[in-house]
C-alpha cells in the first residue's frame, strides 16, 4: 500500500508539471499574439509580421489562440497587399467569434476583413452584408480606427454601386472619426470623397468647397494621390481662367508626381503667358512619358494654341503628328502625300511675300482639314458598314442556331436540314472572319490579361466592334443607358462585363486603383438615369 501511495504521489507531481508547462506555453503564445496585434494596430506592419512569423504554429494547442493567429495573419496579409485569398480561414474566424460572443472587437474585425476579401473577389453583395454586420458588431465599441475602416469601405462600395445618399452618410461618419482623432489622412480622403459625391449629385459648387477643404491635409496622403488631388484643383482653376492659381497647384502636383496631363496644362498656361521655350520644354517632357491618349490630348492642345495665335505652320505640324498617331487615318493616307503638300507649301513660301505666305498657309491648312474630314467620313462609313455586316451576320447565326435547336428537340428525322443549316452557319462565320480578324486577336489579348497600353484608338474601336459578336445586347444597351460614352469608357465597361477583377483591369490598362475608382465615378455621371 505504501508503494502504491508513493507512486500516486509521483504521478500526480508529473501531471502537475506537465499542466504547468502547457499553461506556460499557452500563455507565452498568447502573449506573442497580443504583442503582434498591438504592433499591427500601431501601423508597424513589418514588425508585427516578424513577431507572427516567429510563432511555431505546431505549438498552438488552444483553439482560441489558433483562431486569433489566423485572424491576425489575414489582417496583416491584406494590409501588406500580399496574397490573402483565404475565405475558408476568415469564415472560420467569423463562425468562432459569432458563437463565442466573448470578443466583439474580433468579431467586428473578422466581418470587416471577410467583407474586403469578398469585395476583391467580385462578390459585392456579400461584401456589403459582411460590412453591415461589422458595423453592427462595432457599434458598442470605442474603437475609432476599426469604425473608420468600416465606414470608409461602406462609403466606397455605396458610391461605386450608385447609392450616392448612403455613400454620403458613411463618408460623413468617417469624417466624424477624423474629427475625433484629428487624423489628417482621414480628413484628406473624407473631404475628397465628399467632393466626388457632390460632383456625382451635380452640385459642383459644393464639390469645389470640399476639394479646397482637403488641401490643408494633402501632405498626409501618398505622392500619387497627392498629385491627383492637386491636379484636380489646378484643372478647376484653369477651367475658370484663374491661371495664376492653376499654375501654383499644377506645379505642386508635378513636384509630387509628374504626369503628362499636368505638364500639358502647365505648358498651355506658360504658352499663353508668352514663355514659349518653357512651354515647348514641358510639352516635350509630357510627350516623353505619355500614353497614346495623352499624346493625342497634348497634340490637340498644341494645335489649338498655335492656331489661335496665328501660327498656322506650327498648327499644321501638330495636326500632322496627330494623324500619324491614328492608325485608322494612317491606313488611308495613300490617297494623298503629306510630304508633297509640305514641299509645295515650302516652295510657295520662298516665292511670296508675307501676306501671300499667310494666304497659302491658310489654304494648306484648309485643304488638310478637308482631307482629314474626308478620311474621317470614309472611316466612319467603313466602320458603320462593317458594323451592319457584323449585326446582320450575328442575327443570321442566331436564327439558324434557333432553327437547329428546334429541329433537334422535335426528334424528327431532320439530319439533312440540320447539316444544311450548320453549313450555312460555318459559311457565315468564315465570311465574318475577314471583317473581324483583327478584333478577334485583340479580344484574345484581353482574355489573357495582356497589357494594352500600346493600343491605339483604332485598336480599341476594333475590339469594341468584335465584342458585339460576343455580347451584342450589352454593347447595344450601352448607348441606351449612358450619354457621351467614349470608346475608352466602353472598353472599361466591357472589361467589367467580361468579369475582370480590379487587379486584372489594372494590369490590362496599366493603371492604378485610384484611376479605376475615378473612371467608375465619371461613368456614374454619364448614366442617363442616375438613380439606377
């Protein structure tokens, strides 16, 4: 009995030691998790990630710690813009904290990050639901940072969905968070969002008020967004012919992050002020880094400026460059020789006096404009003719396919008729290939998410024409739903119709998330029924 009693004492002692060791291990891991969470809250993301990476996940025994680790990891990956497509993990976090109801803050965080992951994967409806649940869970908390994230995201989602009044409500709530914390970055974005919202509502005066309110906080945002904010101010002043103020803000914008659009307006202002060399230097800079669309805008600005100043030769050269940029017009240049026109102009210049030169210059410019107009008319006629062919082909294909389907469903002995109809479809498709071959190859580039920054306007037009074969009702409906759409606008809407995510659109167009957001905002303004 004494031996048995002694063995029981030893066993109990060993069990106690093991429990203490497990408790200490659990306590150590939990402390590390709290430390990582705290460091992450102070925006030290790299340090928080380092702490989290140092935890041996095989030692995490408690489910609470495992879920806590998972929630911190998902937050860090999302905020560090690393791949974080972990819906299973975040759903487990939501389920755990919803059942436990012990930590409302973690539940609100789980709902919030689930909403953001759902939004990034294109599940907008689910994202809104998750964010609304995050808002509900966070109501009883005094966590201004978390509430601001929720309000800011709901503001963005409602704005992009056309719910302008709700977007305004949540932006005002995020502004209240900025006032409680005196956070300059939050002020900058809240005021900028309100400016976009009021512009969408057609209240341009109110929009301008909030643009100006964002200026004192503009240094808090990153360089690209700061440049965009300042450009918006400068462009507004330029449109109001307040060039002194426009120049001031455009110079600040170019200093933060130079863009061809900023250089173009600055050059225009300097040119009007008589500083021709400075204007030319800026236009050269702008052209050096400009996309095709930017180059067209820049050359158009230069041509208009020179024409208004009576510099017809300079305007002519700018127009010539414009022509060279447009592939559709280049293909038609065989009808005349630019070089011959220029040689005739130069010969006449040497033989005439100043007045005669001016008349000849005007004549050459008028001839050029007439030729360009003729080419444009020819191109439009050709494009419309191709459009009619495509629509006619598609209607026939749809009709034949419908008849084939009816014959197949009828169960009758109609193999001969089915073969005949299929032969007709194949024949039409072979005819269609000649018209749409280029558009099809461009469509394949989009399918593969290849960058299209080197496309010209003609390529965009061909792609849109081809997409009518893919989804004719959608392309046709665009002109019904919107007013004043450019081909660039149509391209963006088609990418969305193809199911492209924001990251894919950014890759294809070679643009930023901010530019995508701006494009969506401008498209909302072009809707014929803005309440939709």
